[in-house]
C-alpha cells in the first residue's frame, strides 16, 4: 500500500475522482472543498493536505484538509489505508478527523489506534 500526496488540487482530483464517484453521495464534501480550492484557494489559512492511498494501481482511500478545518476521509473498506493516513498526519495539528463509518472500517477508532491514543 502506498500513500501519495499532492500539492495541486487538479492532480489530486485526477487520481481520486474515479474512486470517489463510485460512492459520489458520500464524498460530496470532498468534491465541494476541492472545487473551492480550485476556484479560490486563498479562502483557507494554509496549504491543503491532499492525499490518496493506493493498493497497486487502485485508489482505496482519499483525504483532504484545508486549514483550519478538519481532515476529511473518504469511505474505504481497507483499514490499512486509514492507518497509513493516520501515520502520515501524526505530526499535524488536526482539530478533528471526520469520515463515515463503513461496515469494515471505523475511521475514528482506526485513527486513534494508529496514533497510540487508544488500544
């Protein structure tokens, strides 16, 4: 599994959109924030965090954050993807992480477990 970060919202969307549209209704916040980033990036207080997690050539999760707001996680059925994102952002000052629970992944629990805040 590999995490890829992006500095350009268009590159992020090129990679993430095919995955995100599979569950478009659940990912409307990511699409909305990415659209705002594209049109008016100065609305936010710092650089955006844009990342995808890949299993081979396939995206299995996406995440974005625009400071000072929360990190938004896409849905995923792969707990390893959540852990990888958690480890990548451990040093970040995240006010909150938000993501929908799926049958096989509990994002908040996975996040806390990866960061060492719970067992």
